[in-house]
C-alpha cells in the first residue's frame, strides 16, 4: 500500500512537473507589497543610427529601429559588452557548457530549429554579429548568437526544468475601470547570472508594429512581451510527451505574435499555425478588446481556452472564470491530462487506462504546487471584484503559492496605458524578482 501511494505521488510529480506543497492564504492580510518606482530617472547612454540605449531606473532599455539588419546591428553595437558576457562568461556558459552539454549536441539541435526561422530573423542575427564586430567584439559567432533563441528548448527538452511560472490576465468586472492587466512570474534560476545581462528590448520595424520584450542581451526574442496594438503574452512550461527540435522555438514564436497580431484571435492563429517544439502554456491578453486566451501547446498541436470555457470545468476539477484567464505548469484539458497518464504513468507503476481511473487520482493533484497556484489565483481573483489594480496584481505575483524564490523576472503589463511594471532578480547575493522594486516603464514614446 505504501509503495502504491509513493508511486502515485511520483507519477503526479511528473504529471504536473512540480514538487512540494504550500499553504494557501485565505485573505490578503499580511501580504508582501512590492515597491513601485513610478517615476524612474531615464538616461540616454548611447546611440547607433536610429538605435538608442537608455537606463530607466535600474533597467537597460534598448530601442532598435529600421530593417532587420539595421536593428540587429544596433542591438549588437549598443549591447556588445553584455552580449559577450552572457555568451562567454555568464548564463549561456553556466547553463550549457558548465552543465555538461556538448557543443556538437547543442549546435545540432539549434540548427534543426533554425530551419524554421523566417529569413528576416537570420538577417537580424547576422546584423547583430556585425554590430559586435563594430564594437570590437570579434570572438562571438553567429552560431553562438543563435543559441540566444534556441537554448530554452535544449534546456527544457528533458523534464529537468525547475518548477514555476504563473500567468494571469484580468479585465472587465475584476479591474476598477475594466482595463486589462496581465501579470507574470518567470520562475527560473536566479543563481545562473542571467539577470546580469537583462534588458528591455524595443523593436520599431520599418512598416511594422512596434513591440517590446523583457529579455536578455543578444536574444532577438524572449518569453514576455507586449506590442503597440495592446497584445500581451507570457509563457509557462507544460509537461508533455510530444517534443521535437523540428519547430519554431519558443522565443521566436512569441516574437512572431507581437510582430503580427492586432487582436487576440490573430495572436492565437500565429501560435496555432506555426510548428511547435515542446510543451508550453501561454496566456495572451488583448488590451484593446479587452479579452484574453489561454493556450496549451506542444508538437502535437494547440488547444485554445476562452474565458468561461467549458473545457476548463468541473470534469477536470478546474474552474474557468469570466473576464480572466490564468495558467501555471499543468494542462487543464481532459485529453492532455489523460495522455500524460497513459504515457508517463507506467514509468511510475501506474497503469491508468481510462479517464475514470485517472479521476481517482485527483485528490493527489490538488496537493501539487502547480494546481495550488492555479487554484489560488482563481480564488484571489474572485475575492477582489473591481479591485485588481496594478498594486494588487503585483501582490498576487509576490504572495501565496505563486511566490517563488527563483523568479528571474516579473511584470504587470497595462496595455491601455502602454506601460509595463518590471522587476528583474538581483544578484550578489541573488534576490528573487518579486522582492525587488518594480519599475514603471512608459512605452508610449516608442509605441
């Protein structure tokens, strides 16, 4: 009996890709309230043609403008020191080479993903290398720059990703004036020094939609962003047996959404119609509508969830809300949950064959952190009708089971105001992002 119980627990850890439990606060008394730097000092640090490098409070902000090659050149020249550091001495070195990944394996998988790149992305990365050369950095190759948008798949391909990442978007009845607010924690690794080279990247493509991404020097994409049309997007890892390197990587899928989408349905179509790599959950916000969607995606395909979606309901012991979408690190859809049971269960001595057999395990699911975060966010949203402003949205990221001591960056986007509230993790010693000040970044000048 004890062995069967432990096997069930192990299976559910794989099912939800998270371990550990935590108490769920019933109310917000005693919550931590993050500091907001509402009027940060903005300093112009450098220029390159139409490109600009600023410091906004504690954040670097790089604005690129023009053709792909021109924007890449500006990026490389203005951020050369940080690009070289993150590749040669910082996060890339520590996450890949210091952990035993071989150069041959990594570059082979990166090249497989490159086959799905749009030509303009290759042009931009080559321009970035040219910008590095102009800045006197001649020991960073194109292939190393390419890792800036392909390494998430390599690091996540096996189930060795750390637990975390939460996203929610609320609007309508939940916010004081109905506007959409989108909050996100990127729970990753604050000891890998990626925060040393964090930068807010703003692209102003010739003839295209301006957009921004919270990312890192040298990356032409990222995992968090907003565009001038009011589209916001954040992701979370999703355990899935369906994975491949033969698809468009996460960073560029998310960038593609921001480049192309003017409403939430177009954003969904961009993700649905591109070839996927591995399991990711997405939250997409549309500040102009306002509206939002959740998506569960892997190499098999993409499932879309609207507010009050019946697929996210009592049968899977989840609860979809009106005027809100949220996700953590597990699927809420019946088919994906059963697929995980059928494919991963036997590895842990669990031979689930039917949905009814899987439902018997749901009491265990509710003790897993990913479910607790999902449920807690829903309970807190329902507990604060008409009251979720920027401050409360930040508090939801910084408290309860959503809080994580390995949050690399966190933010709340207010697309109607063209504003982002951003915090990056600290270093020396490492400090999780939600215990750092959130800086208000006014993007109206570039949007």
